[in-house]
C-alpha cells in the first residue's frame, strides 16, 4: 500500500509543472489541456513504477534500504530521463504551432512538456528520499508494535 501511494505521488509532481507551464504561457485550462494532464499523469506514474520497481529489486537482492534507494535511482536515471525527453521533444512542434488547429494543440503540448519537466525532476530527487523515509518509518512502527506485542504476551 505504501509503495502504491509513493507512485501516486508523481501525479501532484506532474500537476505542478503542467499548471505552471500553462500559467507561464498565459493559457487557460481547457479540454485540450485536460487531455494533456491525463497523458502526463500516465507517463508520470509509469516513471514512478519503474523507479520503485528498481529499488524493490535491489532490496530483495540484499543490502540496506539506503543502498537500494541510491542504486535504484542511479540505475533508472537514464530510462526515466529518456522517457521524459522523448515525450517532451515530440511535443515541442505542437507547443510552437501557429497553423490551423494550433489553439487545440498548444495547451495539450504545454501541459505535457511542463509537467514532464517537473515530474521527472521530482521523481528522480524526491521519490527516492520519500521511499527511504517512509520505509524507515514503517520499519520503526513494526518494531515498536512487535515489542509491545511481546510485552503483552509475557
């Protein structure tokens, strides 16, 4: 459950960048931008799943949580950056379009590009930190709970 919540935290990370990009370009939230948010959330969650899965694989192979978090973040840096870069570069022509239909394309592309920038940065920096922090807290709580259960059983 906690790891699922960590992955879902990527949605607000993406939301911040999408809203900021719309604001910086002076655009309103419309249907096209909303569709862009849906696409953006999918990519953001995918990046979170990739990172958390990598950390989990390293945890099962041994070592401490901190080593797994650092190793997982290092191992998945390139795939997460490539996913965001490919999507962002693909949307640049749409974001700069001025031809027919550009009023529909521009908000969608703006949201995706802005959201991917913030989501990727926050995923690579904050998600590993939060993973380490949450698992440390969860481990402390389970140790305290097991100690209190042992005390009650005596």
